[in-house]
């Protein structure tokens, strides 16, 4: 694991690393914010998944999350949004697929399947690496924005008991029901739509067993220019139908960008901190 | 004045405008954050000057200032760091001079003098425009980072009574004493070094009359990679010699970037808010 950069921030450290991912067969980059508390004790960790076109740096530079994480004593891990420079021809040519558009799936189709194993990377490989190298407890939560909100929710729904809490800002709620999403999943997963279900929050909620239901917290701007493809109302209807607990908050005037994320991120961090601290029978410290 | 974009942020609005500047003979861009209080009353305003290579957006995207400004009921105006697209040959080719490197001077030399009148733009033209178009009181303060910290301090020192408070993060304290600074001022102002004095904080402090002395608040990272050219200790010595009030706070581990700015901006905003509110005989509301 190679340290790319480190910067002091709110009395903690923001560090960026490059490492070789065995599941993605590729170098990967991630950032970790270590709050000042991590100098003397282990801290819980929030995994933050970013959106289409992003790197790990959009969130660390624009969300203003380090201030709150420093106060709360919470680490934040920000993975990149896909492998890069894998040698797949044209991997960065289409904004909707390939580089920075992984949608956090395990691709099964050529040319993606050798490298685009982001689900396994986020769920297993990266946490194992983080736990090995940093003073992290086994308490973790997950959140994200847009494509990353989709990633956070689908990953939490499929791994009951793994995360203490999940939330999302303007998540892509029903990729299998949008034009771009259908093209993307056909390319990554093939034409058999049953293979898309594990990567679609609105189709997944009904499948989660009662005892594994982690409540969903979703914030969404009403003036979001992507609202038509995010489809929060489809997720809301699916949750209502299956009785899945969802808090969907619509915010007049807010769009899809990081000024929206920065406005509401503090509430999300406090929400996760409360969940991470709530079950002291687990290894909190 | 043309509205380029507007985004909801912490219940207020961040708006970017393009307008023609008579003093710069050029289009100029600025951003203004209007806190929610501005919907029902006039609010005081902080002018924020950014550093070398920046646009108006570095601060609005990375500092996290809108959260605090929203709470405090303070507008923030972020001008661009120079004219752009003026037609001056090679204006954007050198990181140290021209585009995004104005150093907030009134240039007297060719080819810059027709357009690079940033001192007059910041001190007079932009505030007149802002006061005309927005619900702003006549109470204002000024702050900035790096080259912008230099701009904020020199402008405050030269205009006693105009600003309620001044502060800077990692300011360039003595441009006339650095190699790049000497080249730059020769190009903008000519070889007569007496013309450089109005644009050098360390040379200016001794000239401010006793009754016009606004205290200086400066934060500086000890691991700032630019420390050698910023020269805060030269400013400190000049202030000590002339008895000028300076609070210089050195911060171990912090570098020159926006993670440093974001860590300390809240203290600066609260400092300015207190000054803006302190003299109720002036038109606070």
C-alpha cells in the first residue's frame, strides 16, 4: 500500500493510498480521513461511495465532512468509483459506463468482468485492508451520493448485520428501470434481467428478511436535474409495498450537486455516529 | 449583470454573475453567497479574495464557509482572481503573472495596465455593484488566502475605516522581498520599487495612522510548502517594529491547501461577524 498524499485537516489526517486490488486485478486508490481520536484509540468507520464521474476527492474536497467526523471520532473511507487504466479499450470514453461509472457491480460480461468487481471490492477486500492497516473497530456504516447512494443501499440490503446504518443523498434508486441503467446493466451483467435485481434498490427491498432490515435514510433535492433517472418515488413505493422502513426527505430548491451534499452531510454523519455507538455489546472501542 | 448559475446551499443561495467591469475593461465573474436572512433583511458582507491559480469557485466549493455564513447571516462575495480572455498575448501562459495571478494591483505597465486594475475593482467597483443589486448593509469585512490574503491585508491597510475587520490565511506577506514577487511587480508596476510599497503588507504597516489601525488576524500552517515565499515572520517583525496589532497563529502539521483553509475558516467568519456586529451606531440592519 503506497501513501500518495497526506494532509492535516481538523486535527486529523486525510490520507490517500494506492494499492493493488486482487479482485479488480488493478491498482485502486482510496482516501481515509482519520479523526484525532484515532491517535489514541480505535474508531468506527463510515464507507462513503461517490457518484458518476467522481474520484475519491470530490467528497473529501467538497462535502465538508471532516469537520463533523473530527468531532464525532469517526473515520471515513472514500474509495474511487471504479478501476482506472486497466487497458480495457475505450474504458474512459463513455460517461455512463467504465471509468467512474462502475455502479458498484461485479461485472460478468466482457470486456468488464476481469476488472470491474467493485461490489466485492467495497464489501470485502477494501474493509479487510482498512482493518489491517488502521485503528478501526469492527463497527461500520455506509453512505453515498447518486450512483454511490445506489451502491450504499444495495450493499447494505444484501449484507444484513454487516453495517450499523445506511443512508444516501440523491441515490439512483431503480437503475433497472431507466434507459441508461438498462444499457449499462446489459453491458456489465448481460441481457438476463434477473441478474440485475441484486443491483437495484427498488427490486431488492422486498427480498430482505424481516430481522435484517436496516432503516433507509434518503435525502433528495426537489430541483435535482437528475430526478427523472434517480426515481426516489419508485423506491418509496417499493418500500411501502413491502413494509420496508424508509425515511425519504424531499428538499425544495436543492439540486444534484455538492452544495446539496454539503448542506445535509452533517445530519447523515450524526445519524451514523448514533448507530455506530448504539450497540455497546459489539466492539465499539 | 448576467446570472451564470444559482444553487441552494444551507437554506441560502450561491449565485455566480458575469458583468462588464469598467475599470478592468473586461468581463468579470464573481460569486455571492446570500444567507437565508437576506430574504427578509439586509446583511453585512465579507469580501473573500482567493489565491494564485484560483477562480471564484475554489473557496465556494472547498472551504465549507456557507454553513457558517448561513448561521451568522453574513453574505460572502468571492471575486475572480484576475480578468480573463482580455486578448493580452500569453496572459494565461505563466502561473506567476496574468490570469489568476493579479495580486490585486493596479498595473501601470504594458501589456497589463488596460485590464489589470484589480485593486480599484475590489475596493470600489465591485462593492458599488454588490450594494446596488443585493440586500447588503454598508458594513463589510475582508479576508483571503495566500495571494488573496495579501490582497485583503494590503487593501485593509490602505483604506482605514472602510472595513470592520480583516484576516488572512497563509497570506503572501512580503511580495517585494521574494524572487517571484520582484519579477511580478516589475512586470506590473515597473522597476521603481517605491511603487511596490502599496502592495506589500510588511512595508505598509508602518504607514497606517494610529487611529486607522485594524488588528490583523493571520493563520499559517507550519508545514506550508510555500512558507519561504509567504514570509509571515517578516510581517510579524514589521508589526513588532511599528507597534501594529497582529495575531499570528502558527499551526503544526497544516499545509497550504484548502484542507487547511476549511479547518480554520469558521473561526475567521465568527471573528468577522463579531466585528461586523460590534458598532451598532453604524447601519448594521
